C-alpha cells in the first residue's frame, strides 16, 4: 500500500538533507530566473549547494553508521555514481544542456535520498527510509516534459500551423522579422535555386544527428550574437514570412518542478502504476 501521510518526525540521520534540499531548491529557482532571461546560468551558482550538500552527505553517512544502517546505503552510493556518470555523458553527447546536467548532478549529491516519506509513499528504490531520490526527480521531470509537446501540438492545431507531425509537436512558426529576438533552434533548411527560395523541414534523424554531434544546428541566439557569421542564412530568412523553430522552454524549469513534486508527493509514475496494477 502507498503511504498517504507524512511522518510526524524525521529520523535524525535524514535531517541534514532537509537543509541541503532547501539550498538546492533556492539554487534551482535562481537558475530558472537566470535561464529565462538569456538561456544561460552562471557556473558559480552551483558551488554553494554542492559544498553544503557534500557536508550534509558526509554527516549523514557518519550518523547512519552510528545507527548500524550503513549497509543500506551501498545501493544508494552505487546509484549516485551511476547517475553522475550518466548525466555527464548526456551533457558530453549534447543530449542535455551543460547547465541541466549540472543541476541533476548537484541534486544527486545534495539530495540522494528522501528527507521524509512523501505524500504518495516511498517508491521501491531502496530500503525505507533510505530511498533514492534523484531517480524519482528524473522520472517526474520526464513526465512533466512530455506534457509540453502536447501543449505545443494543441497550440499549432488551434492556430492551424501546418507542418510534419513531429515538427508540430516540437516547434512553432515565428515571424522572420522577430527571429533574432526569440530562443530556439531553426527547424528548416533554406536554399536559393534559380532565384527561388527552396525550404524543407529538418527530419528527426537529421535533427538527432545534429544534437549528438553539435554540428549543423542553428540557434536563434547565435543569429543574434554573431550576425556576421550567419549573414548568408539571415539573408535567406529575411525573404520568407515565417520560420519554424523548436520551442525553447529551459529544461531547468521542468527539473525544478520535478524536484518540488518529488520532494512533496513522491514518484508520480510509480504511484500511478501501483494504483493501476
């Protein structure tokens, strides 16, 4: 059965994670604000949370060892190392933004386990109360992120913006005159042939290749910051009315929402599956 109420007291060994989780939340909210401004986050913002989280982690291990429960932490340590490596590789292969990968790595250090039983109860990622927290943050973040393409697709249908189905889930058309003022990735190719502009949508395989290699993608931010380097593309863009770009919701926002939902409610996907099956 899923637990439905928070415990009245917090085990002493878990108390440090309330501190580090609070610091992590403040850091995430600050990062979202900075990310919304110009899609960049100061690298220094992670250091205070990482330092405090590391101290709390050491204290937690020390307290847990005194309780004789250190063996329960071995799966947690394994998952921590695995997650840090995976998030690093995601950033290395451009599957995540560097700032987003840093956020998930710092969460793994600052809040490796739940500080208390969430409203929906502990998911089965450890031995209660030593249950792995970052995995639930990741699954909740993915669930929240999935809702965004559905909203984008519905918006395009309402506005009668027609494009390949995959494009309608991931992007919107914007006026070419405002292209340099937006945030996103160009989803079309343009070429001049016989004084006529030929345009085609970039398919999913090509987009995935661009994502992994980091080559071939054109960011609207690059057009704004380096117009001389993209002079040819800008000349073509200015000759059409609208251009499709990918939506540019900073991924740190779903991560932050996922963090809050996990902290309070727990693992949504596990809770849904448990109720269904």
